[in-house]
C-alpha cells in the first residue's frame, strides 16, 4: 500500500486519445489475468499501455496512486515531484513522481479507458509488480467480476441498480473501506485488491481469539516495495457484508498493523484481499469522489 497525497487528474475515456466526457462512453470490457496461489489468494492483472509500450499492471485499490519501477521505457518521463511509498510492513521507499501521457487500460470490447496525462510514482527498484492504484479509477463506475476475469465500464447506469452502500473514507489518502462484521463484531475492512490474502490486525485477533483458528504453516509475506515479514496464518470463522452475504472459513494473515493503523485509522482491523473479494461480483461507483459507493452479490 502506498501513502501518497496528490491532486487527482480528470479521467477520460478514449479510443484514439481524443478527449471525451465520462458517461458518454460505450460499454467497455477490460480483460483480466489472474495469478492464483495458496490459501485462496491471488493477484489481478490488467493490460495497460503507456503510449506505444504495452504490458500489464497489478490492480491495487489498496494503493492510493500507481507505481512503476524505473526502466528504459520510462526513463524519460518528466519528474514533477518526489514522494515516499509506504508498504504494509511500514517500509518506506523514496520515489520520483513522474508524468506519463496516453495511459490506457486496453479494452477487449468497446473503448479503452485512460488518461491523456497521468502522474504516478516511479521507484528505483522493486521485487514486486507495477501497480495500478485507486486514483486511476476516480471519476468512473465499473463492475469488478473476477469469476469472468473482467472489469466492465457500463454504457449507462441501470435505473434502480446503482450502488447504494457508501464506502468508508480511510486516512489522508482517501482510500476506501467497507463496513463488515467478523463473527458479529463490527469493524472496517480496507478494499484492497492488491492483497493476495486478506489480513487482520493482530490486536483484533488477540481480542477476539474465538473467531480465529490457528493454522500451522511457515508463511512469509512480501510487499511491492520489497519489505518482508513473517505473519501468522489463521482461518477466519466468518466475515459478513450484511444482507446474507457471508463468507466462512477463509484464510487470513495476522500481524501488527502498526503504521497502517495510523494511516487508515483504528477502526480498520481488516485488509479485504483477493481471497475475500473474489467471492463477490462488485459494482463500484467513484463518479462522486467525495461519496464513493459499492454494491456486491455473492458468486453463484
């Protein structure tokens, strides 16, 4: 996760990099590739093009901004500032803020989604992926459907079908959280598509130990900035979004959130990662930046 403050640029929809108005785009489908791993975890990748350079980036809504690693293809991006990128373990990495042009999420159907200008972090090195952060999606509404491996930007809103549940705004970077219940205990979970496995603050586990079953496993976690640590692994009794949307028996990492607690607020006890998010089909509405909303239904 990155802790970065930045003005958000206007998101545009484009087929040929001509400026267009949000809401005028046709239905666009972005194909995703999934790298699934142990304990129900996984990573989500989307096809992205920077000008003429094509590749993939990991979709990470737990990162406030996007991040790339310094390479020949981006060495000439103009530097517009500097920032420190903070990972889940609290490790800091100093990065350049750079301006990229013609950044596109490549659509398999409809128009590609992108920005004519986009400011992101360029870090000197990393053992992780390039990250497509939350700010890229500001100003849009889209469906995240991991069962069908796609992100869909609808051509129009369905009357009566708009997302109605408000996200909880977390920290100065305005990340987004969801109200959840863990075994009937109310708390807030960061909506973190970049987390392979969901995680819980160790202090919450200690306070509500009856909701968790320890798993004997030697597991090491790593973050995009290169930080590594050895969390504990548990199986969670149940976690609920309400209205019957209950997930039982998922694996969670447990460690002291520490600086994350300071950045996200003490009410945030959970990072909702891939192994939780993939159980649902999500409708995410960021068209009103100060009042983002969501809806979700369990996969059949």
